[in-house]
């Protein structure tokens, strides 16, 4: 027997065995999540396709978490609105039940629960005859700045045009992460800003505790039970902070909620602007 050759074969076999053992340990160690591998994602896409749900965006593969966050609703100052919108010339009607109104000529503002703002302009005056998408965005953001609303914490997340009216939806942004469900929505046509609705959140506290949730491929399987999204196309899947007043002991009167915990969730947006939030853990 050629012991030198046999020794070499044994050494090679030993090395290969060790490589295979390391590979198996890596595959089975707790830190590796099988729900973010390509095979699992392909299976998810097929299941969604069976429900006529298309995915026109990348599915995140990271292991998601966000720190704890306490948010509170932005408190509306009706006198401040009158100054910013109407140069203090609007007629104010404010009652103790949380309903306020400011009226000046063709324009009006209604405030509900000191936090929801609805502005309307009913004057039929053509100021922008050649309005387009880019112009609508410019008008919206100039309007917000002019009326005293900061634009450093907003992000345009949806826009559409329908019968000459542009519908713009802005979401709250904190360090590149969306905070839901806060919104600043505008309708813009040839007159300029036709309507504005705003319900905003402010960050009260950010903790150091990390909250982990299920991966995106696993979480979006929850769409299979939601018939309202059948036939739709997913255009964005992103991690967000999600505040739901009904989870903070305001089940009878969620409008009374003033602040609470925002939790990490997957924000799934469709091509028609519809959104779903999934926070499986």
C-alpha cells in the first residue's frame, strides 16, 4: 500500500468533511432566518399571484426592528391658523366640544378634536391653467411653508390626477422612517390648493429598546386573507412606525387619544394608494 498517497487522501477527506460540517452549522444556526431566502420568497410570490396580487417592488430581506417610540398628536392652535391662513381676518367659532371653525370669504377651516384640520377653498378662480404633476407638487409645498407647516418631516408617498384634480398624500418622516398614521393630504387644481386635510404626529420620546418583528416575506403572507387587496399591485414595502389609537384603551372614543406607543410594522402600499399595515411578531 502507498501510505503516502493514502495519507493525502485521508487529509483531503478530512478537510472536505470539516467544510461540510461548517456549512451545515451555518445553515442551522439561530441567526439564519429561512423566510428571507430566495426559495421562500419565490413561494410567497406564487401564493400572492394565486390571489391576483402583483408585486412591483423589491421585498426587503433584512431582519427588521425599530426602537420604541412614543408619539403624540400635533395640537392645533386655532388663532395661529387664523393668522397664518387669513392674516387674523377670519371669523372664528370655537366651542368646548373640540370643534372649531374659521371662515373668510370663499375659504374655511374646520378643526376636530383640536388635531384634525380640514381646509377648503370654494372660489372658482383659474390661477394655474397649465397645471401638471410637477407644478402641483410645487404649489403644495409652497402652500405648506406659507401656512406655517414645516416640510422637513414630510414625504410625498402618493400622487394621482383625476379629472383635472391632483391628489397628493404626504406622510410623516422620522430619520428616513415613515410614521403612520399621520397625514397631510392636498387636492390641487387650476385654482391652486382646493382642499387640505392634516392629522399630524410629533415624536415625544425615543427609547433604546429594540422591537423585532417578522420578516417582510413572512408578514406579507397576511395579505392572502384580505380580499380587499385581491387584484391590486404592491408598489412599496417598507418598515414604519405605526400608531393605532385603538390599542391604547380608547376603543369607545379613539378620537380622544392624545399620545401612545408607535410600534414597528410593515407598510404595504398599492398602486391605487391603498395601504395595509402588518405588525406580526
